[in-house]
C-alpha cells in the first residue's frame, strides 16, 4: 500500500511535469530565455524523429512506376499523398486542380537519308541489374511543346546552340535557314528552351539536342548501372516552353487555369515554341556527327565521342517526322496545412513537385519523399506538444516539368492572399544526389539558412553541415553574411519558386545536396540510381529534411520573423557596384541609388540584433507590437516588385532577381536588360524604380527600429 502510494505520487509528479512542460512550450510569453530552450527541444524532437527508413519507404513507392503529369499513376500518387497527410493529422488537406495545356508525343521518327541511311533508335537501353529499365511503359523521350511536322533538310552542328555558336557557323559561310541543328546540352548549363528559342529566331527548321559524354557520361566516370553517370543511350527529356517570358499554362498567362476561364489561342501564346525539337542520346548522335561533313569544329566545340566533330552544312540529309498532341488536361496539386496555435494570418509555405518524366528517382521523388517526411514529423511534433505559432502550408505541385505549371497556377489563383500573408517559400525540387549542400536564395533568408546549417550535422562526419559548406564544397555563390563563412547563390529560375519570388515577391529558396548526377530526365533516374549512387541509405535526404524542418520552425514560431535585410542591403550594394563597373564607371547614374542602399543597410543593421542577435530575448513586446513589426517585415520584399512588371515580359515583377533566358540568375533584370540594349531611357527609369523601392523598404526598416528601440514599449 505504502509502495503504491509512493508510486502514485511519482506518477502524479511525472504527469504534472509533463503538463508543466506542455504549458511552457505553448506559453505565449514563456519565461526569460525560454524561447531558446523551447526551440531547442522542438528541433531535438524533429532530429530524432526523422527516419531515413521512412524516407526510403516513401521513395520506393513514389518511384515504383513512371508518373508524368496527368497520368493515372501520377493522380494515384496525389491521392496517396492526400491520404497520408490526412492520416498524419494535417488540419486541412485538399487537391488544387487546374485544367492546363500539356504536350505529349504520338510518333517521332528521325532518320539519316544520306550519305548513309540510318534510323535513330530514340530509345534507352535496359539493364538486367535494374529491372525498371526493362519496362515497356517508359514512353517516347521527347521535348514537351515541340511543334509537329515532317521535314527533310541538311544538318549542321551548332555546339551548345547559343547565339554565338550560330554566329560562328554563319562566319564559316553556312546558311542556317531551314536547316536542322544538332546541339549538345552544354556546360555551363543553358536551358533547352533557350536553345529552341535561339534556333527558332535564327531560322532553323528543327533542333536535335543530345547529351555528350563529355558533360554527363563516360568522360566524367563510371556510367549506369555501375556508376552515377549517363550511359551512351541516356536521353534528357524535358520541356522547351519559353517560360522565361512567362511560366505556367501557356494559354492563361497571369491568371489561373480554372474550368471555364478565358484562354488565349496557342498562336497567341508567347511561351509556345514554333520549332521542332527532339532530344536524342549520344549513341544516336554519333552517326549524325559522323555523317556531318564540312569543316572541322573548333576545339571547344568537341565532345568526347570518338569522331572528328565537324560543322556540317550540306552533306548529311536528315528526315524528321513528329506528331505531337497538346490536350488540355487536369493537373493536381496537393496542399495541406498545419494550423498555427495563434490564429495568425501569416503563414510559411513548403513545396516540391511530384510529376516526373519517367520514374523520377532524384528529380523529383527524392524531394517528394523528403517533403513527406517533413510533414510527418512536424505533425508528430504537434502531437507531442510542439505547436507552431504560424500556419505551415505544404504543397506538392504537379506538372512542374512542363512549365512550372502547378505552382504557377496555384500562385496566380491565390495571389492576393499569398502577397499579404506568405512569410517565405522553401522549395526542394530534388533532395540528394550527393553530399554537397547547395542553396539558392533571397538574401533575406541568409541568416535562417546559416543557422540551420550550424544546427544540423553531417551524417558521416558528425560535424555541422555548416563546417564543410563554408569551406566551399559545391558552392560558388556570392551572398555573404557578415561574420559568417560560406556563400549562398542568388536565386534565378528553373523550378517552383518562380511564381512566389519573381511574380509576387516572396523571400524564397531552393536547396539540395548535390553530387555526381548524369542521368537527369532519363529513365535511369530511378530508385536503383538513388539507392546505389544518389543517396544510399537516404542519409542526406534525411539531413535535408532536418535542415528544412529547422528553417520551418524558425519561420513559423519566431516572435519576430527571421528575415535578414542587412545581408540584403549588402548584396544590393555589391550588385550595383558590379553593374556600375560595366555600365556606369564614373558612378553618375547609380550614385544616388548607392547612397540609398547604404542607408537601407544602416537601418537594417539596427534591427538585426533584435531578430537574430543579442537582443532577441532581451525585450519582450506585446503581441500587437510584434504583429505590427512582422507586417512591415513581410511587406519589404514586396516593395521590390513592380506592379506592371519588367519591360517585355511583365509576368516577371521582381526588380532585384530575375532570370536570363538560359535560367541563370539575372540581377536587376530591368536595369541590366536596359543597359545591355544601350537603352538610356530604360536605364534611368529602372534606376528611379529601384530608388523608390529602396526608399519604401528603408522607411519600413526605420519604423521597425524605432518601435524596437522605443523605451516605452513592451512589458
Ligand atoms: Zn524537378
């Protein structure tokens, strides 16, 4: 009896302690220094609960079948995700569907007619080591949104298919009109849609794009199924829409593709190519290159195939017959929400796409498996008492591979709500193809990134990810955070963050662990590839899930939003100095703007300690004051957007971050494009717009610093 009483007392005491800790965790004000402890136990819970085995199970299921957008399997996966998220305990999970223009092949024939007849296989070889590669249902490799047609023409070799490559052919007396160009996926990377756009403008009739082993095959190392690089027959599928003009459904530029909505005709759609394009393997490119004839190509045009690379021109005659169909199809995003404890309007958005060209081992299913795990553990954490203050939305996008379609339509559909309330968008397109952490981001997320990298350890070395990252592994970025190592890449385009960052002005990032990866958009990018080369044991995918979750926790639960405008101002100063060194060497045009940016940096530096540093826990403000400050912080990146958009492609509204047609980042897009075109009017207009934007941001930063510094505020 006595023993029982003691035991009961112990049980009661234990229950009391649990209740106390729960009250403490969800307590709005907490005790001094409690915020730090709360975050630490929240993150510890996450780190321990994330399971590589669980990620592996998700990946296996997601990659079991080909799942291109709008296919039965991809829709089945949408329902699987919907049900998983409901079972996990998300508050509101729903499908967000849109009816959009997609593009599929019915028939593709490419053959050499002379000097020697040869029909291209347009097929990837199967290997018994990986039974998935022997499946008959992997589909015809193709370029989405290619035109249909039936043409016979002579062949030229145009290196990477960039404008200067065609200049060189013309200098060599080769007439490009009506010809077929064979080009290679190049290093440095340029988007295949830019190659199609360039070929169309130069008057070519068709484009054949192949993967040279110099870039992603045997020259780099062992090839699939014995290594991570592409075998000779691998083919890089992919869309070629001109989404550098606008992404999303080509027939609804700037508005959501809801049933019955207005649609423009395909002829009016500026993002639709008017050229034929077919992706081929190095194996199929070899006989084309052999048949080419003409002058020998310059050294830097030569790949690794055992032939003499020639410019072509007249000798080889090639026949292409391609029949495409472009149906309007229903696509399905899955969007779920973990409601915040405070009923705040602001929210954090986390996303990845689901649709794959074939099995999508790395791209995107490693990212989808990572997202599934992040959802599972954040929901688990809430059951254990760790509630986020702000709502967290999770999105699994569809039809990213076509033209960032699912995310773009959803963004356009919910533009006003997103613009008002979205704190940041964190994207993982593909999670891990190696061990090197890489990130592209808005500078406002710099400190958030660095903090997460310091908190999460490398699964092999057990050192923080930050240690190796700052020493420069895999990073060539420019964004520097004062007092920190490592460099973050400024963010261009190419995946689902575009609508959030470039169109609406939301701080955004896209991150991954990267490594040797030579099977991009081929059928070899499958479970076998991930399991043998990309991330055996899913250790780095699990590590990325931890990094992702840590960032989400900070964004969702920090009293003041962890946005870093001090680093942002420093970046702006660097970008402007760089711009001026080329276009304004005596500084006359950019002088005033530079002074305004410096002023912004000074104001931002006053608030940094309250958000990230020594004063973070020093002074507690009432909820209303914190709300007011956060509203101002949210609006700052929006100030960097232009309602009417940048000239010539007004879907893109961000004044600081844009993308070149190649997908590479384009800093000060309107200003730089005006300068490159020698358009003085455009330059002065862009400078004025930037000055206005910086002034607006600075006055908000000033207001915030005054509130934070005021002695009469707070408790
Ligand atoms: Zn992807």
